[in-house]
């Protein structure tokens, strides 16, 4: 995704603390206080411009959502969406997913969404893929027992790699589609990348896996 550098992004993110959580470490183990309820918490890692996380929050008012995005020039667009939707059940973290354990305790999170994660096709970059085993360790360390990862991508290579990585880790595969938009899956909320790639006619791959504790 080509995104113009937005020098004003940081300042804008800081001026909406009701939507962008600036000291997530302080809320570790007590996210229910941030949302004012004890509903399940689903996080999206690499949330981009926020179409998915905002749409999910709109469709599922009894679930809390946090979108985590590294790039401030990108997440500021997600903030615009959230300001407009003005929903109580979605927040953003302008943070690196490498630090998930700083923000969440074991059991804080019920589900992790990975949507159109950067494929890092070169073998020497394998460790950067968000479905590499060290990331699976991270997700397991913050998820409830039996927590789930829901993963969508247009990238066949990344999808094949990820299914193998999930399997080697001992995750249980509970759903798989090799062409989501032609499947009978209901309630799909498209991401920005999904819209772009499916308009070009590319199939969307989707899987759900579950930790077996
Ligand atoms: N999920 C969005 C979508 O489907 O439209 C964006 C997909 S984009 C290819 C991947 C996004 O993940 C980028 O915005 C990137 O900055 C973010 N990202 C990559 N690694 C990350 C990390 N370690 N922590 C947080 N965000 C990350």
C-alpha cells in the first residue's frame, strides 16, 4: 500500500484519546475498564485503514475490538472512520505487534484477526510473517484457552505457508476456503485490500484455527 507520509498524523492520533489508546501497557489485564464492560475482546493485527475493524464493531455491538497498526499515516484513516462511526466498542493502538505481550495478559484476548498481512515472500524474511511460529507464540500468550486466529489473504504463497505453520504449531483447523467470495460464508466484512484484490478477480483465501490447550 502506497501511503503518503502525513507529518500531522501523530498529533491527530494524540488528540483522540477516546479512540486511540496511547499507553496500552497501563490497561494490560484490565481492558474491560477501557470498554466499560466485560464483553469478549477481538484484535486485528495490521489493521490498515480500519474498514474491517470498524465494520465488525458496527455489526457486533456485544464484542469489543482493537485494531493494531504500526504505520501512523495509515492508522489515521482508521481513526477517521471510527470518529465518523462513533462506536463505543472499537479502539486503535498505533503500535507494533511484536510488543503484544506488553499490552495484553494471557486471556485478555478472545480472537486474533490477520487480514492481508504483508507476505514477506523471501525465505530470509520468514520471521517477519505474522503467521511465523514466534508470532503464534505471541498470540497464544495473550489469548484465552481455545482462542482463535481468523486469517484472510489474497496471497496463495502466504496462505499455503500459514496453513503449514499453523499445523506444525498444533493448531486445529476449523474452517478453510480457497475462494471466500464464492463460498457460503456469511457475514464477511471486507478490508481495503480485499476490496482491491477481489475487484481484480483474485480469489480470497480464508482460514480459522484454534489453539488446543
Ligand atoms: N489489514 C489491512 C487490509 O486488509 O486492508 C491492511 C493490510 S496491509 C498489506 C498490512 C498492514 O499491516 C500494513 O498497514 C502494515 O503497516 C501493518 N503491519 C505490518 N506489520 C505490523 C506489525 N508488526 N504491527 C502492526 N502492524 C503491522
